[in-house]
C-alpha cells in the first residue's frame, strides 16, 4: 500500500475530567505509529454513553476501572476508556464532539 493510500488511523483516550487524575509519562505509548488524542468528558454517565456507542459501531473499546488504591479513597472508579486504534472517521462519530484534554 502506498503512503497516499494508507488509512487514516488513530486512537482516542476519553478521560473523566471531573476526577482530576494525576498523569504519568508513558513514553512507549507516545512513540507508537498512530495518532493518539486525549479528550475529556464530564462524568461517568457520559463516559459510559461513549463506551456504548463505540461498541455499537464495532470499535475496539477498553474501559478502565482504577482500583482506587492510590486515588479515590479505595473506591474502584471508572476513569477512562480507550477507543481504537481504528479508522479515524469512525472514531470521530463517537468522540468528535469532545474537547481536547
């Protein structure tokens, strides 16, 4: 496949902005070969709606539940989800309206 024919592939990470989670440096993830975009949603209800829509479209989705050991006072908490990598136009149907983190 020539470069001009290559599909436009990306991955989007949707993170709950209301939790104020500390971020760490993930160099291996950052240096991968596709676009990575971090966007924000306003809470668990919106996070789960995005999760459900992505699944409905057949996208690869990974919902992350933090164990709560270092944050959230020991309470397991749904913090973010990863969508893709997949075709950017399909992912945009689910996350295109969200603000960048």
